[in-house]
């Protein structure tokens, strides 16, 4: 299990334009990496829109925002266009980063138990180390909580 102070696991995934993006591309700036279950669902939409509304404030603090789910690149394009999401969305259908960050966990929904992405946010510092881990975040307040602490 990852801890504050650990080196954040690097990853290379496709963004909504199909380009490779690696966490190590952002050394020298802070990065908010948030994992969410699925594009176009109510909670994930609210969380994405909250990051979009605060995106300029993150940029002013030399901080990049990256959202990761197991959705396809095509799904991310539609999601970003529909809601005007200006930040990076990465597709992780093979669960590479999702498992590296230990957010693929057993979940209960409607009385059924299954595996899924647990909504979790990581703040990675300028040197690539984990500065903050926020498990089971609330989609409506996650962006503002992080901004208040940057």
C-alpha cells in the first residue's frame, strides 16, 4: 500500500487525443492524480466539473490535474467535450496505474460485491513523491479541498 513520502509509481497511458502521457513528464511541478470509476456517471461528472471550474487556480499554483479511469480514449473524448474538461484524462483499460496505486478494490453497490475503482486522489510533489493521499473522496468537494492545501 502506498504511503505519503513514497515515490509515486510512474505510468504511461493514452490521453483523450491518443498521445502517451507519463507521470514523469511533470517532474518540477505538482500533480493531482485522481482516479474515478466511470465517465458520464453522476459523481464522476460532478468531480470532473469541479476540477474544471478550478483548473485555472491549479495552473496558477504550478499544478497539473490528471484524471484516470479505465474508460476508453473515445469515451474520454466525449466526456471532456460534453463537460468542457480542460485537464488531462488518461485511459487505463489494462488497469496499469489503477492497480499500481491500489485503487482497484472490492466494492459493494446495490447489494452486489464486485471489483472497481475506488475514488481516490493523490497529490504528487515536484520530485515525484506522494505528498497526500485522499481515499474515498467526495466528488463535489475534492478539488476545493486540494486547492485549499496547496
